[in-house]
C-alpha cells in the first residue's frame, strides 16, 4: 500500500475501531500460479497489545480454503469525496478534488483447520457475536446432527498478522483552516461515511 508518512497511523486502537465498525474483510492470497485470489469474509477480531488475531471460515469449495500461507487481509473503513470547493484557499492554491479514507492492510500467514471441535467452537462464537449485533439470539447447537453435518462444508482459519499498516488520509497535508472547513462540510452531509470521516478529522485537530 502506498503510505505517505503524513497518513500513517501507528495507533492500533484505530484498528480496533475499524473492526468494531466493519468486521467484513477482503482476504487476498496468491494461487498456485502467483495470481491473487480474493474472498470477502466476516471475521472475529481480537487484539492483545500488539498481537492481533482474526478467525473465520470459507465454504469448502472455495479454492482459497486450500491455502495455508502468505495472505493479506484488507479492513475497509469510512471514506468520502472531498470537493475543492471546501477549501478556503481553493483559488490561490489551485486545489483539486480528492478522497479521504481510512483503511488497514494486515500481512501474515494463514493457518487452516478442519477438526469438528474447532469448527464447532468457531461457528458458535461467530454466531453468538453477530447475532448480538442484530438483537437476535440464534445459537449453534453442538448436539444437533443437522448442524454438525454442515461443519463438513467449511474450512476454518486463523490469521495473526506480522505487519500491520493503517492509512488514515484525513487532509493532514493541508493547512488547519482547510482541515476544519473539510471536516465541517463532511459533518453536514447526509452520509454516514462522510460524518465518520469528519469525526476523525475533528478529533485530530489541535
């Protein structure tokens, strides 16, 4: 990822916030020919200090389920178009359109697993977590033969990144007056992503 120093975010609390808002990752792995293969997956996220772990699963027919090795997980954050009309110095500085956004790239190695106990535990925790987010209470039943049989159709993975890059492009390369004007303009939009970017910009202002 192209990561200018001004936009590099070292605070892993920002990664926590990204996953709390959207734990649906883009997972990229090389196939046998070295061509990138991509899956889009919900994951469980956990961080203990600098150590991060993602857990999830694929459908067994997914070619990526046979891959245990190098991987890139992309975590998508809020993003918003920024019009040059927002900038107080738009005329004298010759400002042009841009896009503000937050994203994270996690690089590491995948470990896969297929044992019934491990898959049952994973599915139970995934369902418990995501059911709570929608106010529902479905639970995986480990004694239901029908549900147990479905475990044979998935392959689980654990992913502990060894390198984490967080990019927060929030107009840091602009004068403070521009940053304040952009954050105010984004905050006024009827757009959740724009308002999320505005909140991050405002939090970073002196």
